[in-house]
C-alpha cells in the first residue's frame, strides 16, 4: 500500500487522523502526506514535506510550505541516499502501479477460485471449450471488471497544473517502451491534465499481466475491444475518440493477444 497520512514531528502518523491508500483516483490535494516530494506542480497543493502539529484540523493546514520543492537539503542529509530527490513523477507512477498490481492479484485469485469451484461442482465440465456455467462466467466478469476500469483510468483525479519532476525519471521512464509503427507508446507521459497521454496502463506489458489466467485476459481484451471500438461508452466518457483510436492502434501493433481478440 502507498498511504497518505498526517505525520507528527517525530515522523509518526497521527493516530487520530485517517490513513488513506493512494492511487491515481486520489485528489492531488490529498496525496503524499508523510512523504518527501520534489518537483513543481503550479498552484496545486499536496500534503508532502509537511509536519502536522497535534490538534491541528486538516482544513486549517497550510500546505504551501511543502509545495514546489526542488531541494530537500533543508529537511534531511540527502548524501545518505542514492538520489537527493523524491521525484513527483515517480511517485505518481508508484501510486498507479500499486493499485494496478493489487487489482491484478485480486482478479487472478477470484477467477482461479471461481474455476476451482466449478471444477469441484462439475468434474465433467469441459471448461472453456464447453463453456463455463453462467454463475462462473459472472464471477469472472465481476473479478475482472475493476481491473478493466483501473487500467483505463476511470475516475482518475485530473491535474489542474503541469507537473514536472527534478530527476531524470520522466526520460528514463520512456526508455525501452513498447512503441507502435507511429512511435507512440502507452508510456508516453502527459503530466498537464493527467498522468499518461494515452490512458491505458502500460502494465498491460508487465510479467504480472501476462501471467494472469487465460479467462482473465480473454475477458479483459474483449472488454478493451468494446471500449476502444466505441460500443461501450457508458463508464468511459473520459476517453475521447482520439484517445480510443490511438490506444486501439497501439495495441494492434504491440499486443498480439489483443489483436487475436479484435480479429474475432
């Protein structure tokens, strides 16, 4: 988990205040309490680099003192660390990846449990060739749909100002990215209004995603095709026509499993 807390002067989370797991859905103003954060972010405010005096109400806190810091030397001896920064872009990536790996783990576990239950109840079942029961099919859908929504950044908290880091992370992040014939990648950053230029998680190329059970990936790719082709727009209004077309073309060039489903 990546938690945002309210830290006291000893660096401990105040027990009287909630600790909130962070993700790309977390409003910018509620992120990174208890963390060091370096980078610029305009008029936006986060909770990093700030100690909260005991008894201070959150709504009365002045978060501006910890904003837009590019140097942590006044806080700690940075020579003790591999880098002197805690790059804001890297932190955005970290909070996104943490939630996605949790969703992948959950989808995998719940799907495997559904398949095990079906096999136990119907030992003569032919599995995907003969089709799963309606109950098992629904359980798989329920397990994977949160992953679909997460990977497509549904309810991502918008950025209202440009975000820039102070290290080489943003450039290093794009190195080795899987790119289509037009040079586009799901690792292309936006950082002006949202995290990624093309809002589908680059973790679709990760070993963790590739290791998901086949029913999980089949359902995911089927849903992705429906979303990107425009046949399902109910919960994906944040994707413009340009977004859908670009992501579709990137996947067709770079993800054979998606190409197989799209060609059905």
